[in-house]
């Protein structure tokens, strides 16, 4: 049988595709008799991952990259990193957009997992169980999220958010709002936890939960209104798009940035320097994340044991949207609103 697939191995061995995958990639999870049987069938059929380092193939290997929203520039550079690294090793890449919808994501995973040799899930919105289920059918890597048992690459969310908050505190801000992202976002919950940890460590500072918003400019408008109502002098936003929407809405309402209110974001998208004032943000190497995800996937396609999660650095970039906190008499904002910050639980965690 020429170039058999994992499905063909499963059919001959009379076991499930997930059993074949585990017998070859995580043999310690499979009973000895079953493991030896599956491995023997794979050898007899000449099964191997579609990608082989230097051997010519009857067709190029193909991998899929699934992202929440291609309109969000955060994912564009990750895709470029994936494409560049995949191209260097002869892999084709299919990119799929789930439109921030968990139902679309589930249907997409069922479809693409049947036709590719590897899968990179970037910021997946589904549960760990859904992701582990698809990983039993095709080698899978998770980017910008961590799922126990799978190769993953993520940013140092604690350091990134803490550096932004420390910067605002150093400027004299003592009442700071966090404008969160979508509740289905794993990253939102990690950043919210980082805010909570900071609040627990830092005396004399109030961290205010402004709510959860869609990570777009439109979401930033609602976040800005909440910031004004809460009486904060600074806002740390879930991402740059949300922060840019906050800047726009504050300008509409006559709140000067950074004189009356400071604003910071995370991601360092190109648009952060297109606006006035330039946005203070946290830089995360998205191209590096994409390239690292492909390297991890190559290991998974060779049935290597998953390494420890790869943690990429996050570095603060100070620009013009943050400044020394105004005094109370100088701030044309509403009286203080809700007090303490409590991070919401992560769904499915």
C-alpha cells in the first residue's frame, strides 16, 4: 500500500484512529498488546507521517492553521510565521477562520482534520475536551493557549500584563481599569488572572473590572464608557484593537489621552503607531509564535513526545498614550464606581 494514511492503519488494525495516534505518539497510554499490534500493522503498511524531513513525497504535506478571526491583525503575523516556516520544509498551509464562533470552530475541526497531515489551533475557543478529541485524529499543536498533553506555544501573559500595570502605577495611577476580552478566550482569562495577582500584591492600588468586550474597535467604545463611569485614571486593555477603540471613544467624549486618562494595550499591532497619541503596548513576537508552532507540529508528526509548553517573551513598549496620573481636581471623570477586581473562572478549566 503506497503512502497509507492513519485511517488506513486504523482500518487494517481494526481500531479507532485515536488509538492509532496514541499507540504511535503516546504509547504509554495504550495497553501493551494493542500498542504492539498497531505498531506492527503500521510497519507492515509502511506508514509514516506525510512529512518526511528530506525524502521526496508523492504530494506535499498539508497542514491547517485555524484562527478565531482573520480581520484581527494579531493573527496575521502568526499566519505569516506559520507560512514561512512551513514553506521552508515543503509543507502547504490551509488557513481557516472560525469568526469567533465555537460552533463553527467545532464543525471546521471535524472537516479539516480529515484532510490534512497536521493541525495548528491558534487561540482556539472550544473546550480542552474538543481539542483533545481532534488531536486523537491528527497531530495537533496549540498556539496562544495551553492544553495539557499537547504541544503548545504561548506568550508570558503574567509578565506582559504585570509590566503594563507596573508602568501605570509608576506614573502615579491608583485606580486602574481592565477592559477584558471575550469570555470564551483562554488568553482573556490568563490576563484577567494576571491583573488579579497584581492587585493582590500591590498595596494602595484599585484594579477595576470594566467588563468583557469583543476585541474590536467597536468593543473599545463600550469599554471607554465604562472607564469614564468608573472613575479610573488609566485603562489596561485586553488587546490593541480594544485599546484603539477606547482611544477613539474617549476623544469623542472629550476625555484627553493621556492628560485625563492613560490607555495601554497588548499585541503591538502596526496600527498602534498610526494613531495619535501612539499607543503604549506590550510587544509579543507573533511571527516567532507561528514558526515555533510549525516546529512543534513537525515533532508531533514524527510522533515525538510533546515538550514542555514553549513560553515566548512579552515586552512593554512605552509610547504617548500613557502619562503621569492627573490629580482628582484635574480629572473631568465620574465618581468612582465598583471597587475590587475578581477574575472570572475559565470555562471548562
